[in-house]
C-alpha cells in the first residue's frame, strides 16, 4: 500500500460579498471575490498568455406569476479585466477599461482583481419606489479570448474552467 502526499491547488472564484449602495441619486456596485488559479493557468500566464476575466451584474424585476423563473432584466452591467505577466520586468499587469496597474507578485494582482471598486451600475430612474429587485453577480475566465491553440486545450480541460457561481441578493428601493 502506498500513500502519496501532495498539495493540489484548486482553481475557483468565490464571491465573498456583494452589495448595491445608493450614493446621492445613483446606485454603485461593491463586491469582493477570492480568486485561485490552477497550475496550468499560472504557467500559461508566466509564458505570456493574457487571462481575460469578465464581471457580470444583472438587476431584474421578480415576476411572482411565473414562479420567479423568468425575471425581467432592468439593468445589465459587464466589465472586462485582463491579467498578464511581463517576463522582461517580471511584473504582473492588471488592465480594465483604459487603466492598468502593475504588481510584483500574482497574489497582489489577484487580490486587486477580486475587489470591485464601486462602478455606477444603476440610475435612480431605473428603480421604482417600494419595489423589490433581484441582483445577481458572477466573475469568470473568458476562454473565448484566449489564443486559438489554448482555446482547443480549454475545451476538454477542467484546468481552464474558472468561474464563480451566480451570487444572488435582494435590492429594495
């Protein structure tokens, strides 16, 4: 009988918290994620492959007469992030929109990627007073933006599947 000891690093994205806060007349999203990459994703990153992540947020009206199976979307918000490694400077780079930030190690880059810094997602005109809305949020690795040879590898490999489950909560105006 043999006993093999080792550590396997699980890849996953977990939503720690999420909320929509009203500031003046607009609503802003605040969320935090724990992000852990698989060994295959870390190796690809160090070899120059940019990992593209997408944050999806939706706010919808709950329809009681459809048993809440078909909610009407009121607002949809999506933000793309790119995580890359520069072998020359040995820094990780996180880009979102027209902004970028450099980090000395991967853990710091993943920590910042996991913090959603209050984008405006809802205007007050979208919501009606006294109504309850269902908010949902997720983050995932966008495999369609990988280089073509990696997309083929990603099809059948769980090492390249990285996504959070949808996180739901209620928003009341």
